[in-house]
C-alpha cells in the first residue's frame, strides 16, 4: 500500500509486544476492546490462521449490528498481521457498507507491532483493493473520521491492557 489512498494510524502502547499481540489476536480479548468508543464487539467466529476468518458485529448503543469480515492473509507473530477486510452480512458473506454504498468493497490492512522503548508501536495501514474512482474518493474523504475512530480504538486497547495488568497483579507495561 502506498500513495495518497493509504490510510495510516499508529499509537505507542505502553505494554510489551507479546501482550499487545495477544490482545490483538485473541477472540476474548478483541471482544473487550476492538470497537470504536460507544460500541461493543460481538465475535461470531474467529479462526486466527492464514486463510482463516474473523466474522464479527459492531454493536451500536441502540442494539443495531454492523457486520464485518476479516480474512487473514499472512501472520508473522508477533510482528505483523496482513488481512483483507470488508463489511459483511450476518451469514458471513461480503456486503456493501450499510451506511455508504460508495465505500470500497474490500480493503487490505497491515498491522505492524514494533518494540520501542516504553512499549509497542502499533501501526495500522490500510488501502482499498480494486476500488473505483468514486470508492477511492469516498475512502479518502473518510480519513479524518477513521483517524478519530482508530484513536478511540487504540485508547480502548491501552485501557484493556492496563486492566489486564490490574486484574493479574502482574506488570504488563514495560519499565
């Protein structure tokens, strides 16, 4: 992914890379943090392996569900995760964005986890696959909202990892 259509969000999470990786890849953990603020995540299925799928629903405060599907392409634990993402229907089929018909049908995203002094730098880069010109415009117009959404999602990840530390009495953050 490169060029103006690539979206990137990153955050230094004050936790060891292994803890961040587990939080990012385990279904029970994902259900506790992987959603924008104000939403919950329902994990329908998760087969975390190359070729596997993660079928989920974002649950809005009013109970409405927005379904999503991730197909894992490459996994290099604990450094990198490459996946194809799309909106879905309840049965797990690929669907159009229910709120924006001009949204790209599929995006490729890469999450990178790099050890840094003080924690783990998580960088998520995404770009549309096979998008039309109208879909590219819609994608790029949404960058500010995606930055805000990922900011809230990273906040939830950091809070989840801090809570894990509190619950276990073990130190999960790096010195």
